[in-house]
C-alpha cells in the first residue's frame, strides 16, 4: 500500500500554510477594498473594480509571469524595494503566498462586498444619527452585519489557494520541501511513469481538505443564522 514520505507531508503542510497565510494577509485589504467599492464614491471606481477582478479573467500563468517581472531581481519592486532590505521573495514560499493571494483576492472582495450590499443603509444612518462616529459604525454595524460575507470570502479564497498552480509554479518554482504544494506535487507525480498512485492519494487529500473547509464554512453560516 502506498504511503506518504516526508516530501508529501511537507507538500500538504506547506499548502495549508500558504493558503492560511494568503487568506489572513488578504483579509484586511479585501475588507477595505470592498468597503470602498460599496460605500464610497470616487473617480476611478470602475478602474479599481476592473483591476480587482482582473485575476478572475487572466490565466494564472500570466499573473505569475507579471509577478515574476515585478518581484524579480531586475523588477521594480524586487530591485528598488526588496533587495535594499535584503528580502528575497522569488522561489520561496512567500512567493507562493503572494501568487495565491493575488489569484484569490477577487473572490474574497466579491463575497465581502455582497455581504455589505445586503446591509440596510438606514441602520448605518441611524447609528450615525445616534452619535456613532465612522469607526464606531464600522465596528458596531458594518463588520458584524457583513460577517457572513467575510466568512464566505475567506473560505472561498482558502479553497482557491489550495488549488493554485499556474501562478505559483512561475514565481515559487517546484522545489520539494521548500515551495512544492499539493498541486505542484500532483503535477510532478502525474508526469512520472510510476507516480499515478501517489498523485491520486494527493488528489484525495486535496478533496478532503476542501470538503472540510466548505463544511466548516457551512457550519459557521448556520450558527450565525441561529444567532440572528
């Protein structure tokens, strides 16, 4: 019977680490962008909407290549911001986090925005009338009432991050024990003559993790409905 080695366990743990980190780092930015798109009027709103949703339409390989250009040693960010600080991103697990965050960001923003758009504006106006400042209204009204959208967006982004392949392999590479996630390990085993069994096992693990994430999201959603 086929069993996992250290490399496969490392790929599973790295996938969870990358997905969790990408979701956690993206969450405040996703909430901020969703708030801007929902409640603020400004020039360039359409352009921002296009930029945020662009990763949904671009091939992940294109996103990975653009990130490689930006974050590489000769890229603008890599050369002028990262290298002077001694930070190396390309071909590290941090690059995988950035790639998965960019690819999954539109799903996060869209879910949070749907949650915010479902809030009755009169509730926010009432809180302001009663003397609540912008920050008070944010924490007492907007965040609690849009929490379902936040949970849904986080679950979707986490699940999407687990399956990210194209952008990750461009900027992070496929280095066992360093940057090899579950999809990259499946690709490697599927490309080898005797790797079908291990590729199938990793596929089952990926499906199991995704099902657990979706069930957890459903559980939280039902609990919130009961509380309401």
